[in-house]
C-alpha cells in the first residue's frame, strides 16, 4: 500500500503527523517503509497506521515516555488492522521496573479461553496485581470460566 499526504489527510491525520511524514517521505512511500520509521521515531504513529491500513504484523515501539515518566516497551500484534493474536497476548507493555501488562485480543476484542484476558504483574511477574477475564469483549467472572484465579495461587508479599 502506498502512503501519501493526500491519503493521510483523508484519514484525518494530525498536522504533526503529516509534517513528520513530509519530512521523511516527501514523495510518499510504501507502508512497508513507513511502518518501521513510524514505530521507531514517534509514539503511537505505528498503531495509528496499523488501524487504518488493515495492517497484519507486529509493531514494536520503544523508548516511549509512559504515564509515570518511565521509558517503556510496547509490542502490538495486528491482523487486518485489528489487535489479534492466537498464541499469546496481542498487546504487551513492559517497564524497566518489571511491571508488565498483557492483553489478549482476537479480531480486536478482548478475549481469551482458559485464562485471564488481562494480566498485570510487577517485579518480573512474581506479583500479580490484577487479572480480568473476558469473552468477546465482555467481562466474565472467573467462576464462569471454571478456572482458579492466578492471584489466589501466588503468595502475597
């Protein structure tokens, strides 16, 4: 797919995004060339492109400043422009402190069979802070899925 300034405007890209694109690709470029630059150079541009181009693949954005002023690492798996992964979490966010957030998605919906669809851990996964169960983007109780909560299996510190 060819990305051009006209296409970006048709998708209502922000002025800063259009300027960034023009500085790097003044004559337009293929998505395969734009995506790595977008992920490496500007927070959120890769995700924005993926959702508007029916992108299928993995987006990795690093050295981004999170809500707490920390650098973090984000990994997002897309299929046809929607967060999707069948063999693991579709979105993973980690911080140097050891904090990790995982979200399982299928066809853009929060969903997981046989376990929690949202998991937050601290200290390299040793302490489960939160878990939530979802089916087709709707929260369900752990009892409904017939599983024992992960947090009940982890010793509390």
